[in-house]
C-alpha cells in the first residue's frame, strides 16, 4: 500500500459500498429482513415470509454464492481480508481527511482506533505521519476542538502548530517537587500519573513526533556547518540517527526506533534526560522557536519499555561470558562515568573481557555522585551496569588507579589495553579572603554527601551541613550550581545563586535554570564574592561581600568579560556552596610520568584518535576534555572502543593466559575485605587485620585508606598501621570516637567492611640523615600506628629515630611490650631507636605531653650537648600537632604534621580536607588527601585549620545518640 496520501476520487459517504452486478434494492430489503428477524419478534412472521420470497431472486442467489466464496477464502487466506478491510478503511479515512474539517464523530472514531494499539492503529499512525502537513494540521485542529475536555493538553494546540506549539512533557508542580527528591521532569510517561493510559501517552509522544519537518539536511544529527569551516554547530555528539528515529516513531514503530538509538548510544535513558539538547540536537532544530523534544523522546523510548515490560526490560539474549570464551584479550576501563560505562558496554558486546576499576564504592561517576535523583534516578545507572554485567563485564569498586595500582601494573595483570575515563573531579575555589570559614564547601562535597552518601536520609551516617531555614548561597552558573541550589532548596534552605555575568550567559541547561527559578531560588546576577565574613567564636561564615559587576568586552570564551564596578554589597549567609567548575584530578597523571597532559591537567590524545601518549592507553570524557557533558564523554568512550578493537597481536593460548591472569586480578580486587584478626589494644582502641590484597601490595609508609564500614555508613580516612603483602592483609587501628569509628569497632572477625580504598595520599618523603641527626616522632595516642611504618622505614635506611609516644594514661598504651611492635623494633635497632613515653597523668614514663621531652631535645641540640634533630614528625590530635609545631618553629627544625582531616572521598574530589597554608605571605589551600597527608606544619594556619574538626560536631552528637553510643 502506498504511504503517500491517496488523492484518487473518494467514495461518497452516503454510498460507501460499490454497486454490484445484482439488484441493490433486493439486497437491501433482504438485509433489513434478516435484521428484523434478529431484533423484532413481533414482525418475525412477516419478515420470514419476505425472506423466503427474496431468496429466490437472482440478486440474493449471487450474493449467497459470494458469501460462500468469501467464507472459503476467510478460512484459507485470512490475510486477504485484512488487506481488503485495511485498504478500504484507509480509503475511507483518506476521504475523511479531504473534507474541509474532520467531523467530531470521525475524530472520535479515529482516535479510538488509534487507542487500540493494534496493527490497524499502527497503520493509521503511518497514514497520518505520511500525509502532507496541511492534513496533519487538520487533524490537530480536530483534536483541539473535539478533545480538549478529555485531554486539556490539546487545548489551543492547533494555534501555530507545528512550529510554535506542542504538548510539553509532564513536570511536577514546583511547590510539590521542591520538598522532595522525586523526579521533576516526568516526561510524557508522567501523564500516566494523571490517569492517562499507556497508549494515550504513546499517542501524545507520537503527536510530538508528528511535528517533525523531516528535513533533508538532518541538522539535529549532523549539526549546522559553520562559515569558518570549524566543527559543526549543534548536532548529536554520538550521531544518533535522529531523523530515522523520528520516522520510525512517526510510523508507530517505537521498538525499532529504540533499537536504532541503541546502536549509537546505549545510555538513552540517561542522556535523554541530561544532555544540553538546547545547544545540540534541539539547538539546531528548524522549529527554532519550539524545537522537537528530541531529548524527551530519546528517554521516553527506553523508559516506556521499562514501564511496559519491567521484568523483560533487562533481559538480553543469552550470552556466553567473554571471560569464559577467552577469545579476546582483556581490557581495563578506569572510571565508571558515562565515558567508561559506554566503553565497557561496547567492548563487552564485542566479546572482550572487560573490568571496570572505579574509585568509589558506587558506579556511575558524576551521574551518581553529582546529578541529583530528582533529575536522574540512580536506578537508571544500575540498569546500565546490569546490562554490562549481563554481557560479562566486571566491576571492581574502591580501586584507585594511580594508587591501588599503576597503569603498568594493570598491564602486567593481563590487561591488553586500557581506557581512562577518570573525569575532571577536582573542585575549583575562588581563593578569596574568608573562604576557609566553616560552612563554605564545594558543590562536589555537598552533592556527594547527599547523592552518593544519602546523608539526607534517615539511618545514613554522613553528616550534612545545616540547611533548613538557612541562607544558602551557591556561587556559579552551570549545571553543578543548579543541582547544588535545588538540592539545598529541597533540604529547606533559602537559596540564592550568585553569578558574575547575566542570566543569558549562564552555562546551565536551560531547563534546570528554569526549574530552579520556579522552585523559588533567587538569582543574584552580576555579583561576585569578594570576601566572606565569619563569626570569631564559631568560625562559621555569616556574610559575604559581593562585588557588583558589569559586562565588558568579550573574553577568550566569546562571552563578555565581567568587570567589578567598585560597588560592594554585603549579604547575610549561613552556608556557601562553591560551584565554580572542576579541573582534572592529578592522581593518574602523577603516577604516570609517561602520560602527557596539558597545562590544565587534561590527558592529551593523539590527533584523530583517543589514544594517549602511552601506547595501548586510551582516554576520553572529562579526563581529556576538562569539564564537559555526559554525551560528549559517551561519544569519546564509543570512539575509543572502536579504536581499541584492533588487530590482536596474540595467539589463542597467549590470550587464554592473559584472560586467566586478568580474571584472577579482578577477583582479588572484588574480594570481600574481611576482618582476619581483631585485637583490643586498649579501651575503645581496636587493631584490625583486614584482607585486602591489592592495597597491601601497593601500600607505602605514610599513606592511609578510606573506609566505608557498612552500607549506610560514612567514608572515613584511617591510617595504615601496617600491611603484609604475602598474606594480602592491611592493619588499621581504630579509636572509637565518633559514631562511625565506634560502630566499626563493634565489627568482628569474619565481618567484611563494605569498602576500603587506597592506599591514599603521598607516601612519606624520607631523607637519609648522614650526620647522625635524629628523626623525632611525636605520636599522640592513636598517632602511634601511622608513625610506626614511617619510623620503621627511617630505621631501615639507617637513620636514628627518637620516638616520643604520648598517652593520656598507662591503661591507654599499646604496642609497648617487648613482643609488640615498638618493643620488637627496639630489639631490632637497639642503637638507632630511642623510645620515650609520656602520660598526661604520669602513670607511665614522663608525666606531661610529648612537647616536654621534645623541648629538652631541641634545647640540648641547640646547646650542642645532644643529638641534632634532623626533622620532627607529629601525628596525633590536632592540638598536639599544633603544640609541637609551635615548639619547633623558633628552632627552625623542619616539622611535618600528618593530617587526618575530615574528608568525603579522600581523592581530591570533594575539597573537604582543606588545609589553609601560608606560602610567600599568601593564604592558599592545600588538600590533605592529595597534597598530604604530610604537610609542613610551619606553613599551616592552625587558627583556621583546627576549627574545621568541629564542623559537623552537632550532627556527630546526633548520630551517636541515634546509635545509643
Ligand atoms: P565522570 O562522570 O566524572 O566519571 C569519572 C569516574 O572515574 C568517577 O566515577 C570517578 O570516581 C572515577 N575515577 C576518578 N579517578 C579515578 C581513578 N584514579 N581510579 C579509578 N576511578 C577513578 N553533563 C550533562 O551533559 N548534563 C548535565 O545536566 C550535567 N550536569 C552535571 C551536574 C554536576 C553536578 C556535575 C559535576 C557535572 C554535570 N555534567 C552534566 C557534566 C557531566 O556529568 C560530565 O561531563 C560527565 O559525567 C563526564 O563523564 P566522564 O565519564 O568523563 O567522567
């Protein structure tokens, strides 16, 4: 059947049936008589007689013969009837469409047919999709006129349709949604919540598709060429064949449309929701006033499948795991953001055994820890992960490439090629006065506490800054700023966004900005913080001085440069969230000298390729681009996958061996981190030996690990007290102070930590003191365990060591017996190790603090009567470290403090472990997790640093009460 609108002469509606060779009047009488027999018992006698008479007319005989013939055909060739009725029906429909307007009866009948969702209705969809625009308009007019009572979204739809009018997806009302974390943009499926059926929603979607102009030059997919010949403007970064997708949907072939999308993008349910469509596919739509809702359609397709067949949604045809077939060499993917996920998906699909190594305990990258659930439900990321797993892909969580293992180590472990999708997770700050104050944090930290750690939910341990009823200021104008602002709003804050340009220049997705404003968030544009003001006692921020800005000439980004006007405004504020963009995390780069990076820290790639300066190592997404978009990251992951699938230089048995190695390594990474030994060292102080073979293999003195005790727990840093490579075990000593550490100390042998990641931080920088100087360690309480491995290294190098270990009292001491760690070291290095114990109450050793004996040493050294002090290492409570630092400063002795600060991710991503230091008279921020944990104590601004430990005290007290601790 032709899909084009049939312009043949149409039948007369009053004579719908063509004339036959028989006498029509006889037939009509015959028909009436049969009807009467069935319907009217009083006339039955007359009618039967009439029938008998008519049965002998020629017309009825021919008719009966034809009926018999039709009966036979019906049995032998039912499809024929289908075709017959369809072509007849379509002819009738086509005729109706040629009338001036569609009648109410026709429109109802037609819509009801469409609602059937059967073959016939698909045919009708196809029919309408293929008719010229003027007829489509007629249809929309009819819907508007006859159906807007039943479907309020049809009211007024015909005005300026299709260019400037459409059915919008369903948004939850602002007043309802700004109090919870449920999905805001519910898409077309959201109409089901209002009582519309699945099929009705499908038709709304189809009506949106019907607006498509079916452009030949495919701007939505390809973008629009630039005059200067540069990269096309707009278009789809992963080149989804959007025109074909729309065509399939227009013809009612929704499932085929989804399959087509998935050929170029396995994450449509994600990208459809978060892509900045207004600068990509929709930005160049020829309906420039009201572009086709391509993003909405993109995610509608997978989501509707999920709604319709929840049990089947994740089913894939049975696949034999590439690990089992071992026909291709293994690939390592680093990072589980969109770039890594898409890469892993495509390579697994191609039959490569793939392991994804992810730094966090949850997968998805920014999609999980950055973008809130009211925009992107986590379940969607879980779906993608499940699909990769079904294809045989494996995931190792809590594995930090560059720390747990280098790229070289991964290659040695059997991985042939590596894709780095580590993102750009390092938050930027303004470096203005007062930025160190409590209550000023990065958007990464804030969002991680909420999205990843679920701190806002009952029963979760991670503390959140107080927001309810508070003045919250978010600084920035991108998606991160919108997400932080809207999250703070949902947590009860009075939120304003401060941005240095105007609303028009804000880089956020238009929809997010629009939603933020609807939710009652204030915009303070042309403003930029000059300084933050705090309360001297609490150290919390109380106000901000804002420069009033104006826009000058365009800068390198093409946007007009913001310039301070000289006017300053002061506003009260309780919480400040910095959303100024992210730069690259240096962890991988620092561990890989061969990996070339740009001056911004992004990983460089070879021209026309995703391959880095290291052969066989590829990259993409934010790691290579700097902060970009999810779809661009996905596009890079896809490109890299295509390039990775190259000539395989191994024979079958070599491949099998690589696969076996890589699988063994993956299993080690996935192994439960179980407690092998638990020793109660003193009241509230427990030593745990934990199975963690890959961390044990890489640990160095001075490093620490990040521990998640249980699923709802918080991420806390713990120093590495020891490790045993052969046994694959690490040792941590935990003092039960806060609720998390107290809960962990209740764990028993055989229990597993939910996740331990590491080793983190920089190892100690060890110096060989040739002149016999001593290295003095001041260990306060559980400062002793982190001191122990560093001191052991110094001793092994031949340095003299003086350990001053301070405890509150004798019963809190540990490791001091001859068969315990310190005792054993003394026995091993009798000439190199001096040990001095102090107790605050004098119950053992010297009464007082560690500073007592240290002061004596420094004095003696100064007087030339004692050993010179090469350096001092202080580890313990912050006040103790400060006291040591203050003591050594006048003597000019290099002093190191090892800082165990408040952290969330411990890899530089949150910025929470900020240490204010003064360099060349300027206050700058260092981060204990990536610049430390060891930091020159003499440059630390202790007045500003120490209060940070009190930041979450209230929340911590509440948690303790909750656990009855
Ligand atoms: P990421 O998503 O950053 O993932 C990197 C992953 O690598 C992380 O899981 C990280 O833990 C892991 N990792 C890092 N280092 C290591 C290591 N050494 N070893 C192992 N694993 C490591 N884009 C949009 O298109 N639309 C939006 O609406 C949008 N909103 C955003 C909102 C926020 C709050 C933020 C922060 C970003 C937003 N973006 C948005 C940007 C977008 O999310 C990113 O461009 C995209 O996620 C980058 O993907 P990626 O795979 O390169 O890296």
